[in-house]
């Protein structure tokens, strides 16, 4: 399947950041002024809308249950390469910069703005670290994964796609939509079975969760694993698969989301000056090298 995809098919977005920009349009900051809200709305008519649509068409068409099983087999052996946390950050930053020279914000800046906003609010150090690393799974792009298999709102596979998922009409082109094993409300799952038993569409969330699951406290792991699960944390579209423990833990996912979406500041944080603080923080929780 992959070989039949052209470059345009794998990368309709100018940069992965386009997806995040679109999220802010869809979910504007509650405290933002009306003026900036309408500025966001004008955005909707821009060329970006077309590329976002195309991005979701591909994502919804190709993210099948079998696709996820295949990616798990491929990536969860973690035998691609070994890097320190900082090498991974550099690695991620370079690619995103090269692919989009006029992007306003590189990945490191997004991570730092997220984590610094969390730190400024006095949250515990593991929460700050979570903010700092939450998008590191985007290195998947560097291993040749198409944009639609790295970013985008995530959703459960193996059961019916909620109509509350953005551009849900595109699921009609997904083979699972026509597969009786997968197209009922619960599909292969049991009512309120808990998200740990539910397979999510493949992307940077699940990949990083699997890499970090031995090192961080559970709330941090929920934030990493479900931060792109907008259909649930914003739309409550999958309550029927959640158990009470998930609901408790999603309070943390909800707490994290505004830092991810609304932490852009006019003056970017000084990465160099902040480096010693983050070096200590990373060393406190993570081993010297990580397997990707
Ligand atoms: Fe993310
Ligand atoms: Fe992010």
C-alpha cells in the first residue's frame, strides 16, 4: 500500500504544525478575545483548509485496525536506533526545520513553551518533563512515516468511528467501515472495557507512551498516550469504552491540553539558558539512552 502513495499522499501538509494550527481553530482558547477568534475563523477559508481536509482524508482512509497492528509490530520492538533524549530532540528539530523553512516555531520551541507554562503554574517536575517531551514521538516522521501516521486526532480502531471525529465522512473509504467485525458500536471491545484494552490509531502519542511506560508516573503516561485523542477529551465520543480509572486519569489529560494548545508566547523561551534545568530533569527520570 505504501509504495502506491505519492509524495503528495504522504505529506499534504506543509508542516506537521498545520495540524496543530487547525486544532486551535477548532478549539479556540476560551479566554481569547472575539477578535482573535474571528481571525481564526478567517483562517478556515485559507488554502490550509484544503490541505487539512486532504490530510484527514488520508488519515481516515488508511488508519485501519490491521494498519495499527502492523505499525506496532514494526515500531514496538524499538530496534531502529538508540539515542540520548537530547540527540532525539536535535534529530526531531532538524527534520521539521528543513521541511518547512518558514515555520514560525520549531519543535523544541513548542516543547519548551508547553513545559515552561506548566512550570510557571507550579506543577510537579514530572508534569513539566511530560510537557517537554510530549511530541518526541514525532521522530516517526524521520523513519519515513507519512504525516497521517504521525499526527492528527487519534481515535479507537476496531469499533465504529464516532461522527464527532473531525471529517468523519472520510471513514467511508476506510475498509474497516465495511467490516462487520469492526463497524458496530463496540466492535471487538466490551462495554467500558477500559482504554488500555483499546487500540488507537497509530501516531506519535502511542509510540512515545510505549517508550516511556517504565519511567514516568501514570498521569504523565495518560497525558502522553491520549493528548491527541480529541474525540474523547474534547468531544466525549467514547465514554462507552472508558472505565472509571480512565475517567479519573483523563482529568490529567484535560489539564495538559491547554498547555499544548495555548502556550504560544510572543517571546520564545531561551533554550540555551534553560538547558541545565532540563538536563537535570531528564536525568532524574530517564536512562542515558533511549531505544527508538
Ligand atoms: Fe502532540
Ligand atoms: Fe504538542
